[in-house]
């Protein structure tokens, strides 16, 4: 797959441990960049000083974003701590990109309803899950039919951020849309099974070995399948992948403009709104933390700060002028 046998070994190691294709591609890209930066020396012969020197280079010479530097760091920590089993220890002696704090953009419930009215029908279920279940967009497009449990009114989210699994709520109002979507998946599957070259949906290696015929069963198919078959770049097999997540924000942005919403919105705005509206309804912060899949409740607490701002928290001194009877 890669020209370098070493990078192929890293890729196979990650694949066997259920890392997503996107994560594998990203980590390999940064590992390769690090190796080239160090004059193609084998990583096992390098040290944490080389890693810190590389991360400083990314900050000073390449002027990358803070989030990008964090991904590069995570890639190299994985390489040394898990693949090479040569723990780097504390990595701190490098120039960090200054991260600017961002306040989440949150829609009111009325704005969410208005936005929903302008979402094309074929995307309404996807939109409903982003807001109604607080999913990240990659979590939504990676859902399989078997991850939807209408009896228990919940979704199973596998390998979310930080490779964590969780359950999150499922609104009963989405059941009719889910049934329509599953029928669409069934239609694709019947068509695909007539294709002799169809190899079934992608499954992690261990699962594909354990459940050799399951990749052509309904429960393992993506809930939001692509309209076209594609070639698996790792194996050359013909498969039906999930839809491209990059189109989600385009649909939401266009719907927001049609709805007259002036806020800058994306799929993550719906996740922020999910958490904020749960808080407004009196849901416990720990429950919201679990629903969102946050490792640290401090990450979730930003939504409590949102509610304490403005009219819901601090009363403006301007209001006192109009409240005065004098």
C-alpha cells in the first residue's frame, strides 16, 4: 500500500486494532513527514528531542494550526508508545501553537426548528441525529444499521473521538425516517448482492475473520451508504462505503442561509445546541458528558458557561436604567 515497508507495518498494526481508515491515513502522513524531517532515519533510532524539534518546526516554520500540531503529536505518541513500545515520556520542550479559545455557536430551539424546515428530505434523518443525539458528523456517517436500537431508543457509537464507545439517546420522532432509510439500505444491498464483484461492506480485519459472511448482512451495512460502489484502497475489493461527510456542512450552511439564520453554523453547532438544550431542560451535567462522549466533565462544563452569559446569567447594568422609577 505504501512504498515504505515500515509504514505498511504501522498501517497493518493500526488496522488490526480497529483504527478507522481516516485515522490510519492521517497518522501515516505525519509519521512519514517526521521521518523525512529527520533525514529518513528510522524512528527507533531517534529520541524525544527529535520529536520536540519536529513539533517546533511545524509551529515556527510551517505555521500550522494548534489542532493540526496536536494531531501530529498524537501520531508520534502513538508511533513510539504503542507501535515501537519506546515510550517518549513527557513531551513538552517544544514551541506550541497558541490556541485561541472559541466560544461555541448555539442555536435556539426555534432556530433549530426553522433550520430543519429547510433541510432537504434526504438529509433530514442525518440532521435529526446530529441534533437529536448530539453526534459528531463522522460518528453519524459511520453508523451501521445494527447500531440503531429503536426498542431501547438509543444509538451505539463505536470508536468516537479518542476511540471510545458509548450509547446516546435516540428520538422516537425519527423512527419513521429511520424505517425509510433502512429500506433504502436494503434496496442497495439487494442490488449489490447481484454483483459478482461485490465484496460486502468494510469490516475491521478481526471482525471480518470472525464473521466471514456478515459483511453482506443488513445489520453491518452503513446507515447512510454512498450512492456508488467504490474500490477499497487497501484490498482492491469493490464495496459500498458511507457518504462523504464533507457535504454535511455544505447542506447545513445552505439551509441556514435559506432559513435566514445569520449565525455561522456547521454540524458541530447542532452538537453544541443538543448539549445546551439538554442543560436548559435540567439534564444532569454528568449525563450530558456521557451522551457527548467527553472524557473530562470540564469539557462539558463550557455549556454551563454559555447559559450563565447574557440575560440568562448576568443582568446588564443598562437594564437597571429602565427598571429605575426615578
